């Protein structure tokens, strides 16, 4: 610590802090515009000048680091005159119409002028500049720009999208996009970081204009409802409507950053299409008609009781949701198990990361992401495989790009198609779809042959190495090159870079998991990281990036057919006894049916009733025509959702539910961090929180549940879920807690398996390569892989209610230039895509480096061009996950 004197008062401060930082921490007002805690020192605006004893002239307090004994003056006449001149010139250099400006009340220039007593500018500078209205969500008004550079710093060094820069010179200096083109024509991805950092009204959110002044809005911090990153955000509400979203600065997962969906994709909350009353299908007209809650609950309870009595509890299945809270998933699986009496409960993790849960649990003893987001830049090398991170997990993508740009982390990117991270990579290769095990075995072969692995770690912390060594010995570089289409040179370079790194991380997502060999793929990743000693250390690990906001929490809460909350097996007598005692009922000990099995059995008439909460399997599951047919055959279908989804339109009863903005509860993100959702607005009409609906139904079937709040449910679930034992509603606070957190004194766990694997020794496994279930042939010569695009999410239930997102990204098939030329297809042409299961029509996207010959890509968000009409329902034999990432198709120009 050091001691400094500011305006005659002494303050203690840590070494290395600037004068401005010390002043801010101690409530001393120094005007500043270009400085932001996230973008750091700037020294551009010079509004923060102060006098420092022994230093010549005025000093910018945002750049000068304080020293022991330093004496600083912040309010002398000399300082104030300089500050006033700077602010006066900035006010004069543009048109700052405070009365009509959207930033009125939260403008830092306005605040500085008020503090310094400046009522109107003294000068008149500059000519009128037209605002840039070209982009979907952001308006740029250079007349209000003070050239502080915060937007540029944020764009280039925080989110690392590298769009903004200064152009021109002297008084003509301006912030420009790319090579001075309109924002809407530039490479800007509309993340809005520039808008959040702008201290004035030069960059504003289009959709919040005219929706109320800052002091008229209520602000509620909560957690984003989209991907699994767990970004904290602030909902700005007025008149029970969400009118603006900003990121929470300093939040552990996102530090204020958001993607275009998280910041601007909130129209679904306010949508007029929201379900507001229960719906019951009329027996005569076959139409869904409004009904009372009493009638809807009574009908469902009556039908469930009847089916259970006549066919047994296993004739009923339930699908929980990664979009609802931990408490709601807990109470849903409790309802299925203790009231219905079956373990037929599952959720969408089956379709994305079931193979992660199985593979990592088998290898390590725990099926979750091992490390955390904040330590990404501690990896010397990072392998990105099967993850289009900047599109599917954009904020984590920014952390990875930043680590690469700062020279802290070298990237290896392995993906069948071009992704943005390829431009940041030391090595980028295209592997053939479905050849991941061959690739991973191949680089492990090279590492073992050259001694590029951690022998002591393997000896002390792992078992079964000899079997693994024997298997990978078969995968010579030449053989693997033929299997993967990766050159021998690149295989050797990857193995050397990764194997020789002191700390290396692997990041993967559904490009690894969504295969008939998904469990093999995940276990192979685990093999690699055990071989290199990268488990149980900061910055290393197997980082499985979860796809939805609470998919990790849904798994933790036991929304799976084989485990109770906390991954306690349903066929384990001790676990069964524990939950029977806790819930006061007799429980089934037979493993239940997965999502895919429930739908299959429904189509065969073995499952008579399905209760689906917050899922849309018609669009999300493979072989869509078959799924729809199965649901239509189901004797009694109940759907609980916020919209009348493609699945809900088939239902016999529809329950209207609350959105994430309308409830309290907890989400668990991809790094196992448990965080708070806080209610910001009331639900529309008669819509209810999901846990309330489930409790009403349970009590109508004879239960006597008495939960009054989500907190009541949380207090129960921690008593039966060991990993959550110390995670109370209060302790979660603003930063959250990472499980395992077994008791109230435990601080939470940033990375797993520090000194010992959860299962004791890490289990290596010899894994032979297997081809995908369906390979291209003469009739279907191309491989189709599916996935997400940045601007849309999952089945589009939420994102497609925002017009700007739809304008940015619509249906398409990405096809190589070589294949397109052979087929006579040009960029933008309408094409027909056909597989053995069906066909769709969409637009072609043909690009120079987008995708290699023989491979195509279709995003699965769009009902009008539903990729899952085409996909193969073949399953991984262990995890029962479908093979979304490889099937055979042909493409025809229309």
C-alpha cells in the first residue's frame, strides 16, 4: 500500500493505481470522459487534469500512476479553468441537444458540464453531419461524438470485433467503421459494446429511443436467457415493458459484454403473441380454445390419473427445460418421479451435451466443464474443436480472441467449416465431418512417439494408459491424414504445439457431441487432456460450452432419466432411499426414457401422455416429420410455454408460462456458476411462473406441496443435492457461486479435479475410430452439418420475435464454391436440399473460404427451411444423442 494526499486529505491506496482510480474510490469528483474501467488509460480528452506537486504542468489523472507521498490538487483555479475549457470545446464541437438527446440524464459530458457550471458552449465549431442510421440496432451520430476513443478501445480490445477506428485528421477526425463505410454495410456484428461505453449520445440503441428517460425506467439485474455463458444483464423497464438491455459491468462471466441477441433480442418479452390464458382443444372443432386455469389443471390431472391407472406410470413422459430455472426443473422432475411415479423425464441436454455428461463423468467422475471463463487467458495454447464460439457463445469468443490478440494464448482451430476464430489461429485446419476420434488419436500418437506428454501426471493420476497407447499407435499421421483430410504436416504441428505447452485448454461444443460417436469424441478429448496433464490446473481443462442458459442447471437438478438431483443414480438403493425419505413417497428404481425414446414410444402408442415444459421438439429434434407424426399420435399432449410454438399447436392443453424477465430463481451457467434471476416485469394476462403451474398440477393429483416462493424450493433442493449444499439464495449474491460448494463455508470451486479426479484416478480409454452412421454416396453426394448462427437462437421461439435479428440472418445453406459451380448454383440462388428423410427449400450461400468441398451447412432455427427435416435420427448407443452433425444430402438448383 501507499499513502497519497489529495486536496489536503490523506488516502491509502494499492500500488499501481492511477490518481483517477484513487479519487473515484474515495468519492473525489474529477471530470473524465475517455477513461472507463474496462478500456483503461486513454489521456485523450484531458478533462481529468490535476496538479501534482513536483510535476511540471497539469497532469491527466487517468494516466499518471500515484506514488508514495504524492500530493495532488483537483480543484485549484488553474485545474478548473483547464477542465472548463476542455468541456466547453467538446460542447462546442458538436450539437449536444440535451433536451431531446436519448442520453439526457446519463450523459457524462452533460454531467461534467453541470459539475463545472457550464450552461452553454462559448464557441461554434464544425458543420452538420448526417447520422448513420444504416444498421439494425445502433444509430451513430458523429455530431455528438467527443472523440474519446472508448468505443474504439471496446470494439478492438474488449470484444475484439475490430470494426471501429479513427479516420481522417485534426478537426476532421471521426470514428469510422472498417474502411469508412456505413455501419450497416460493415463487418459490425451489432454487439452494442460501443453503445454501452459511449459517454455521450453519439452511439445509441435504436430500439430504446423515445421509450423513457433514464430516471423514468426501473433497472433490474438478471441473467441472459440465451446461451450458456451466463451473461449478467440489466433490464430497463417502463410501463411493464422491457425497453432497453445493458450488460452488468464487472459481472464475472461477461464484464458488461453482450451479444446481439442478449442486448437487442428482448422483443419476445413484450410480444403480442405471448400466451396469456390456458388453451384446451375442443373435442368437436379440434381447435385450441381459451379456458380457465381451474378447468385446464383439472383436465390434465384427470387425464394423467386415468392413463396412470389404466397403463401404469411409465405410459407418461415429461420433458423439462434448459430455459427455466433450477427451482422449476427441480420441481418438474420431482413431479414426474413422485406424483406420476416414473423416471421418464429428460430435456434438451439429450440433444446437445448428453455425450459430455456421459463421457466426462466416465473419464473424470464429473460431467461438467472443468474450468472457468475468467482464466481463459492463462492457457498457453487453446484447441477449439467442434465449436463456432463467436457465433454460439459470443462473449466467450471475445475472451478467446482477446487472449490471442494479446499474445497470451496460441489458438489451434479444427472445424469442418471456416469460423471467425480461424483468423486468430496459429493453425487452422478443416477436418472431415465425423473424423474427430481419428484426429485426436492421431495427435496423441505423435505426442507419445515424441515424448510430448506429461509422463509423471499420467503415472500418478491416471489409469489404463497402456491400453490407450496401444490403440493410438495404430493411428499414424499418414493414416489419420487420409481419414481426416488434414495434412501430415499440420497434424505434426498441432501435436507439437499442444503437447509442448505448459498449459493447454480444449474448448468444444456440439460439433463434438452431436454424433453417433459423441461419447467417444468427448472421451477422446478427455484422453488428450489427461495425457498432457491439463486437468486440475488453472487455464487448462476440458471446456464443454453448454448451449442454453440453464442446460447445466437442468442436468444438475436431475431432469434426466437416470439420475436424481446431483447426479445420484435412480437405480442406486441408497439414493432411492434418500429421495423417498426426502419426498415422502415410494419411487421407481428403473431408468426412464430419454427424449428420443419418449417420442419414439409415443409414435408407437406405448407412451400415452407427454408433458412438455419450455421445449419445442418439432423443430429441435432430428427427422422432424417423424417427430411431428409421433406427437400427433400421442393420446394426450400437454405443452407449457410462453408462445404457441410448433409443438404447442399440436397439444391438447397449453399452459401459458412466464418468461425469464417475469420470475425469480437461479440459473447455472456453463462454468457451473449459479446466478440469480430477478423479476423485472409482470407476466402478461394469466400466465404463471412454471413452478407455480407444476405445483398446482401436482396438488390437483393429490400432492400437498406448499411452496410459496422459488426460494422455498431452493432451500429444499440444496438439502438433497450435495454439489449445491452451500449455495443459499443469499450467498449467490451478485457474483454467483460455482459448484461444487458443499457447505455454507465453502467458497465455491473455480476449476475441478485440482489434486484428484472425482472418481479417484482419471480413466483413459482405448477408442477406435468409427464412421458416421450415414455417409455420402452417388444419390446423396454431400455431407450436411447443422448448427447455429449468431443472430438466432435454438428454434427461434424468442429471437424471431425481433425483426432486426430476422433481417440480419435468415435461412440458408452454405456450400463450397467448387460444389456450387458443379451444380450451377450462385450465391443467393434458391435451392432444394434433399435427404433420405425429406426435403426443404432455402437460399444458397456461396463464399470463397466458408466451407470445404463436399460439406454443406444449414442453421436449424427456421421452420420455413427446417434443417431437422433432413437430419439423421441415428443415436449414440450410450448417450442416446442424435447425429445432427453428419448426414448425406443432395442439392438442386430450383
